[in-house]
């Protein structure tokens, strides 16, 4: 396994694979890898000849009061995990390497589906994601790129951007990896105190209860209200609890496949989760 820190180095490392027409699979990450990321790498390994994983904490997707500075940077540990998964190349550029010293004048904004859910709480976040993912796609030029379904809205934004801009890449969504107690794996789980870690699985439990209740005929509005009150009673400050169809359009009732979305803070840690429910 190689680690490249420059665009030039990565391009040189991929040259032979491109000449030999090998399929390139790409897993973009911000590092501090957990089983969720490693599942993406395993999927890439199954489908592609060459697997590239980027590790880059992207400053432009963090708001001014968010955790850019404190976001965990664990390159040595990540490298070891990726070597064990059979990753071929890590691309770990600096901010300077990715953004240079000239002001960036180009933005990428995916309309409508970025206006609500996490987009409402984190203005500019999805533009920052769209820009860095486009830059990484242009640098790596993969055939396939792998994203976790935990960031469902992000996955929808990337799929929409790739479709709208005719990017020649197939986007693969990979199911959420969960701890044994149901908590969706996230690098931000590391911020949780022992007490909050005990409470955090209530998010998934409330989503599963909601699924059961919906399937038994309870009204969607009631089910959403119950998730909110369960979370508040457990000590969360709820950002949103919403239902959408799989394309992220609003739904009034459970008369089609839906996705339930939760974002909630426990202490100072903001957690997100979602559950796809078929009708
Ligand atoms: O999901 C993430 O880790 C990031 O948003 C991504 C896709 C690597 C872009 O920085």
C-alpha cells in the first residue's frame, strides 16, 4: 500500500493502472476510520481492481462554530486499518495541496435537496462537500465511488450532482454500520462521554419503534412526534425528526417507501441517523 500526499504523486501512482484499463474504486473519507468506512473499502475491494481511499478533513464543509479544528486526525491508525483491508493507495493531501493559495472562485451548489434536514442546520455544508468531492473525483478519476447511507442526504447530493453534471462515475451507497446496541457508527461518536454513549442508542431504538408503529397503522405525524418526545425525555436536544420519500421529497403519510431522519444533540455531540422503511 502506498500513501500519496500530492496530486502529482497520486496521478503517477495510478498511471499504470489506467494504462492497463483497471477499474478504480474510490472511498472518500475524512479519516478516523471505523467499521463503517472499512465496509466501504470492502465493497470497493470486491468490485474494483484498484482501491484508493482519501483522507482529508475538508475545511470548507465545516461551519465557523463546528469541529474542524478538533476533528480527530489519526493517519497512522487509519493507515494500519486500510493496509489490513487491502487498500492500494491512500491519498492524504494537505489543505494547501487541495485548495492552493489562490482564492477559490468556483462553487457547486446542488439545489432543493440541500435546503432542509442537515442543510438547514449547516448552511454551506453541502456546497463544501460537493466542491471537495468533485475535486477528488477529478484527481482520482475513479470508475466507482463508495459512500455510506448514514449520510443519506450527502449520498443524495452526490448522486444528483453526478447525474446533473454527467460525471462518468458510478456511485454506490453502502448500508449503515451499527454498534451492537444499534448506534450508527460515526467518527463523532468518539466525542461522547461514557454517560452519553449509553443514551445514544435511543436514536436507533426510537426509529425501530417508529417502524413497528407505522407498520401497525399509526399515523406518520404521531410517530414523528413520539420519536421527538422519546429523544427529549432521554436528554437529547432534537434538531429535526422528519420523514421523506427516498428522493428526499416531503411525505404526509406512510403510503409509500419512506426514510425517517433524525439529527439530535446529546451534550455537545450532534448525531444523525436514518431508517429506510418499505411500504
Ligand atoms: O462523508 C465524509 O466523510 C465527507 O463528507 C466526505 C464525503 C469525505 C467529503 O469531505
